């Protein structure tokens, strides 16, 4: 029963982590577009997005990431998953996602002072967590069959399609 609660908490933490990542990406787009608004709207919007981004990252996304890692490591210990090759692939992508999450923290600080990227680039950046989600889920559910199943090619195709659709929508 205990391990089932750990699994529930792990999944809930992962959901909250990704929800935070997806919403932060959208906030970055809106924050960047606030730079193009006339005054005083620009200043008011930028201040509001700064607060929203910081609170979302600091109080939801970052704690959820830590909880997901903690509960995931407890599950790996319980089921001895660290002995399996698929677990190493998953863990690699989880740590890359952590690095990406830290990159979001850097963007929060940089957006306070300048419009560092175009809103189009922020829209593309917002698709990166989707890639991580698809890779990590496919590794977990396909386990050792991940590479032989063609999942990497499938995921690359999905990411390219998402990026292409995003560009098309932005142009209209």
C-alpha cells in the first residue's frame, strides 16, 4: 500500500512539474510580447508577468520537480530499476529536463531586463518540455524495447510536426 502512494505522489509530481513548465513557456511568450506594447501597458504587464513567472517556478514547478525526483528514486530503489538499461536512458532525460528547468529560471531573470528572444522563439522553446515528456514516457512504458520499437524516430517526427505547426500558427 505504501509503494502505491509513492507511485501516486510521483505521478502527481510529474504532472505538476510539466504543467508548470508548459505554463511558464506561455508566460514567456506573453512577457516578451509585453515589451512591444505601448506605455504604460508595457511596464504594468512586464511587472505582472515577472511576479507570475517567479511564483510559478519557485512555488510550483521547482518543488514538483524535486518531489518527482525524490519519489522516482524511491520507486527505483524499491523495484531495483537502476539495474536496467532503460532506467539510465530515462534518468539521463530527467536530468536534461532539470537542466532545462534551470534554464527557465535564467530566462525569468533575463526577461526582467530585456526582450532577449522573439516571441516566435519562445513559442518554439515552449515545445521542448513536450519532447521530454514523450521521450520519458516512451522509455518508461516501452522499457527495453524502446530503441527497437522505433520510438526515437517517432518522437523526432512528433517534435518536428509540433514545431512546424507552431511556426505556421504564428505566421497567421
